[in-house]
C-alpha cells in the first residue's frame, strides 16, 4: 500500500543551522515525490518536486530509491522558513496524491 | 494567486445532516480533486473529477460524493455526517500540465457536532 511517513511532528532549529526534514515512502511503482509547504495563514503550495531536481529557497531534496526516502534539506535555516512541510507522493499521471502527516519547522532567532 | 476559491470557509453541522462544499477555479481547469485534512494530519485524497466524470477515488465511503459542472466548478457532498467528518476540506486544481503541481484553495472547515 502507498504510504508517506514523516517521523517528526516538530523540528526546532536556530537560525543559520542546517535543517533536514525526513520523509520515507512505500509505493509499488515508480513514484513522483514532492514537498509542499504551508506558511502561516497561507494556503498549501508546492515547494519542490524531485523530477525537476531544483533548489527552491535554498531547499533541496534527493530521491533515494534504495532507502525509499526523500528528505528535504537546507544548509542554513532562516526564520522565514518556519512553516508546515508536507511530503507527498503521486503516480506518474498525478491523479492522486498521498501526503505525509507533516512536520512543523520552527526556526528560532 | 492560484485562482482556486472555496466556499463556505467555515460551517457547523450536526450528526446525520448533509453538507455541500463548493470550489471554483478561475483558470477553468477540467480536473479538480478534493482532499480531507483532519487536525494534525496531512491531506487525504477523496476523489478527482475530470471533464465532469469521477476519475479516481480514495478510501472514502459512498456518502462522500461529488459533482463537476460544465464551467468546471465543483461540489463535494457528504451525507449522514459523522463526528469524524470534522476536518478541513481542500479543493485542488493542477498547475502546469504534467508537472504534478497542485494549486489548493484555502479550504472549508467543517465541524460536526
């Protein structure tokens, strides 16, 4: 069965510290992986997707098929990174997404 | 601005009642999906509509039903409400084709008493 697991509900770091938000998945086929973010009082929005191999706002994520992981990383956290982060998985046709339960990132000054 | 608008933003119902939630997309996408987000959880896929036909469904009972209209607005209907139906209901439309990007509405928060 398809599943996305984010083991940390809350992650607190100081400004300038490295950040890693963990995501593990289970999927029988070849998944497409995404990170979505929800800033305070804003709607859920796409942060990045593995297929484009991009860096957005300093965040990167590498798909590790062997470990079935898609961890989100940033070398130096900023206060404006404080938000809820959701890892998501979809099949190639994008008609259904499975979301993890989310990790709240709190970047302290 | 994603152009995905949902109404109402908040509503309160009692057990056994029925509710209709609405969604519209300014871009007129022919695909819309609905998600349920319970408190402290991620969004959970309910179903998707493509050109007015249901095109995929998650693990939700038949009392969750939907409609998509020719103008591509959409409704989510829930019958025989239960306490566990209390959640934020999100509507989403796709962004750039074949990228997997979803544009979400702000959601309708349903409380069932």
